[in-house]
């Protein structure tokens, strides 16, 4: 085998290992329970600061109607 093939193979393997090492970093590498705790804190903070949207019953009904109309149209 030529050295260029071996070099290309080695480069490919190093990029695969680099991808694997990046795959489970930060938030994604955390325990699912820890992720939920952190996400919950963010949601609570958003509600306390007034930045979280809360649907009124009318808005929820309108969204439901819109979604059902979309489903019916795609089924035909």
C-alpha cells in the first residue's frame, strides 16, 4: 500500500476519534436527571422574569384548531 493511502486512512481515523470525543461533551454528556434539573431552573427563571409565554385558553384552542386543520389537509 502506498504511504498516501495510509496517511489518508490515519487522517480519517483521527477525524473519527475527534468526532467521538466531541459527541458527548457539555450538556449532552450529563446524566439525564441533571439535564432535567438544569432545564427546569431555566424554565422557572423565565417565568419569574416574565419572559416565558403562557397560553390563554383562547390561544390554546386556536392553536389546536390550526393543528387539526393541518392534519386533516395532509391526510387528504
